């Protein structure tokens, strides 16, 4: 390449099948040349991005992301210079001239041209399809993991009850009448679990394994009566009153299967931490762009640290212990599944006064 003239060098760059920018000093000088593929694919010409400053502003319009990419670029460049390597690269999401956002693997290498001196050749490898496929795959894995977590969470309670019956029967703690009484309660719980497992199998796509969201009309009074029935024995034993404040029209449009999972996790958590003779209230508020189902309990409440740990689903050991020892993982499951399917979970609480979980379902 040392023997190439300027025209021959630039002509060679125009034969490349990837977008290329040639700069005299990427640390601060102006761009010298944009090859034909760059102008055709990314869409900018030399007038749109004459120098480094205009490139950063044009290609990375979001100021926070721009600062992140600039820092990464400068850091990688400094490390490459320190080890005497003429090449470095990074992955970035770039705004093209048609306003589309595309992922590129950006490579920078320093070369010497006889008539141009030392220049930097910056190439852009389009990896947008690979990124999109990876993101879809990650989403599939996350959804499967979430569904597995929810299923195992809900299955533990009735299985624990069954074990208690068998242990009590073996140790003669329970007589036949007591076993029959508990068994009647378990029939409803086991029936619910079997229905949930069968529904999950039907609702997971056979090809990609993604969960299929199905919006439908949900009559809340019927839905909540069914919910009350599932928890009737537990509520009775704990002497907790479940109150519905549902004004007309008591209808929302959402995936009933998802809503059942969310409600079961939130109410199960509320029952666990509501004292004897306490109250759990469910109310409905219709807004212009969304509807809110609010579950409020009179339990011991949550600390700001617990709420923050659930809101951010942090993986720090201390935060995880705070969730496990305080409020259950069911709230995290409800939050995650809502965020993936047209919803949001907001939690507010005051220690010793109770917790309010707002399920926001967008129209």
C-alpha cells in the first residue's frame, strides 16, 4: 500500500463491499473521503459529516449513548496505541441518513499511503440482522426462564401441602376426616396448577418457543370471584378479608392467563405478610391510556431498599437476600412478565402500614 498514489488508494477503497471512512487523524481532524458503499448504505456524504464533531452528533443523536460510545472509542484507541497495535474495534448502533438505527461492528486501522501520509481507515461491518436474531433468542430464553420460575413458584405451595398430609398421615398426626377436609382444598389448587401447566404448553410457540400473547375481554367481577375461590381456604385460615372495589364498566382487555399468574403471585405475597384480621383490597381505576388494578394490603409494609431491589431486579447478594427474607420473588415475576406484555407494575409502601401494588395495563 506504500506505493499507491492517492487516486489509486481511493479507487481501491471504492471497490470495497463495506462502508469506509478515511480520516487523516480520527482524534480530531476532518474526514478525507467516504467510499461509495458508505454513501449508499449509511447514507451520509462529506457535506453531512465533514469532521469528527459532526459525525458524533449525526450518528449518535442520543447524548447519553453518544458519550458512552465516545468514551469506549477513546479508551480502545488509547489501549491500542499503548500496545503498539494499529487496529481496534467496537460495536455500536448508528443512525443512518434515512433515520433508521443499525448495528455495526466498527474497525479502525492506521495505514500509510505514499501521497497521503498516515491515515486511519474506519470500516463498518453491518451486523444488524445478527443483533436482531440474538435479541430475539435472548428474549425467548428469558421468557422460558420466567415461565419456568413462575410455574415452580406456584407449584411449591400445593406440593408442600400434599407432603404435609402424607407426613401427618404417616406419623398419625391427621385422622381420616382431617385428611379429607384438606384434600378438598387441594383439589382446587391442583386443578389450577394443571390448568396453568396445560395452558403454558398450548401458549408457547412450537417453533421458536416464544409465549403467545392473546388479548381478550376480561369481566373482572367473574375473574376476581374465581381468584377469591382459589384463595378462600388460605384467607379463611388467616382470617384476612378480601375486598373488591370494582366500578362499572368492570371490563379490561388483556391476556387472562397472564393476569391470573400476576394476581396469584401478588395476592399470595399479600396474604403471606398481612396479619390476622387484616384486609386486602382490590380496586380498579380507568385512565385515558391505561387501566390500573390496585392490590393494597394492611401488612407490615416494605422498606425503600426492598422496593428498589424489586424495581431493578438487582443481582447483588445483599439485595437478593433482602427480597428472599422480606417480600417474595413472586413480585419480581409479576413485574417481569408485565413489562414484556403491555404492562407495568408499580409498588408503593410504608413500613407497618401496608403495601400497594398497581398493575398498569395499557390500552
